[in-house]
């Protein structure tokens, strides 16, 4: 993203990390302990390295769980004449050989707006990437493909957005809409009138228009239906995220008001319609430019957790909020981290036992990747662990990814050393 759109946010003094319990760097095999909800119990977090099949140079990872419990890891790797999007499957404790999804010499590749993969119950795999539509830097479309044979071959791509304007389209979320269909949401710049973020001198609300949030459904033949505009003014370059609740998919994103308040909003699709977007919490973060730091959501039945970054009042924070009713309402959020070192880049996961939150900090000694565990209703954190200390700094390390599989937390992140990216992995197990 353009650096002039991301002002220096991290000016507040370090106020300390606000989690209860043990903390610190955890080498392979180490544990961290903290009190559980029962005063006589403890939670132990054990972390071990996780070998990944991605070659040197791989970055922009995505990690998801299939309906049968396999893990899918994708990444982008540069080639001499462009880029390749590759996919590897982890099943029965082993990685299969990585295979290409697509190659291109006209892609838009960056640290924040990255490809995603997903799987549907019919066994099909789906993937997207960003493809340039004109010479301007931020003129690109969302390309979508489907595989019916486990990723060995892929369909010809179709464009998710069909407006034909040389503007920005991206920050995609995908979810299973049926056994053989996916839902997809994206930020769409067709009304901005410019190949940029709409965060120019007119604030994006002048003659150029604002960034919209849209959704559609694609079937097995990659035919589009049910296209809808969900928000007429969304934050221009923050990630969106979606999770399946017992009452339908819940989508979270960063909103943008006329007064430049950029708080997190949730909307759910139920009965063929999207609900009116509601703020997860009234941070009232007034921000005149995009922070490139979207929310994350996870669900188990009607229980939902949303994690996000805010710098309201000039104080960078990571928060986590719980909804017991599939996103209709959210309780007062739990403050997980606060201070000048907090970078956000949050991911969340949850099951019936509790919620997990992953985020990034950066101080003089470098970046760190932190993981916290809480019970579902979030009365307080139960344990936290520094998963890794990274050599890379700044944007190059991108956004870490996390999923729950087999009762364990699987984490993937990008390490940068000597100018070369490399994916790293860890598995975290919780137990008494």
C-alpha cells in the first residue's frame, strides 16, 4: 500500500502488556502456564516447530482447514517472469508436494492484500488472486478459480468484480455458501473514480466517491449470483474476514464514516439477506487514512469472537469481543495488549473450549508474535505465549495465519532474513 496513506500511529508510550498469567519467549517444547477459570487448574501452552513445504522466497501465506480436517497452505513465490500461487495439503501428519494454482506476469502482489483458498463440502477447492487491470498502480481485479480434483488442475479464472473500471478491488473473504458454492466479499473501488484507495485529499467522500463493500455467490460453474452492496463507505485497504455461525456467515470489516471514524462492523447473512452492519465496539477511532489493519472473526455455533486493532486516543491496542448470539450483539471487549509496540495484524480461532488470538508487536529488539488463550465468554485471558521473535521488521513480515485442527493451534508466519522471505510454522497445544 502507498506509504503516504499510513501515518505513523505508534507514538504513545509503552504502557505494558495487560494479560494476566505467564509470558515470555517459548523455545521448542517449552510451556507457558496461567490460571484457568477453575482456581485450582492451570493452562499449559506447549509450542513446537512445524516444518513447512514452502521454498525460500515464499510469502503471503494463507492457512485453512478443510471439511475433513486437512490443512491447506498457500503462498506466492516470485519467478523470473512473474509470480506463482502454490498450494500444499497437510493430511495424516504429512505434507503432500506443493502444486501450482496459477502463474501470472500481471499480478498485484503486496504484503497486506493477499490470496486466499477455501474448500467446500463437495471436495472442491477455490482460490483467488489479484490481477492488474490497467497500468495505474492500484488498478486491479479479483480473479477466482475452482478445482474439482483436489488441486491437481484448476478452472480458467473468472473475475469476481465485473464493473470493468481500472480501480482497486481486493481484501477478499470467502466462505462455503452451500456444499458446492462459495460466498465471497470484497472491497470494491468502482465508485472511487480513481485507481487508488479513495483516501486522497477529498477524503474519498468528495467527487470521487468512497470504497464499497460487496458480496456475491459463485456456483460450481463459476457463475455469479446474489451480488449485493453491503456498505457504501468502508475503510479502503483493511482486511475483511468471515466465519460460519449457526445462523449463517458473519462478515467483519473496518467501516468508515463521514467523520472518519474507522471502527469494526459486523453483518450476518441469514434468510438470503444481509443484516444491517453493527459496530462490534464503539472505539470511536478517528483516523484520516487507512491503517491497513483489518479485523478477524471465528465462530463455534452461535458463539463468535472478533479480534481487532485500534489506536483510538493515540494508544495502539488489540481487543477481543465475544458475541453469544451469532453477532447480533457483542459484550464489552477484553483488552489484550496496549502500547507503542503493538502492531495488530490480528488473527483469531475458536472452538467449544475457548478462543485464541494471535498478534504482532515490534520494539527495538525486533518483532514478536504473541498468542493468547481465553475461555469463550472472555472473563479474562487464561494464558499467553510469545510464539516467535522475528528477524524481519516492518511490513515485509505481513500477516500471520492461524487455524485450529485436531485440538492444536497451527500458526504460519513470514520470516525475512537478508532480504529473503521464508515461511515458518509452529504448533501450540493447550492442556492442564
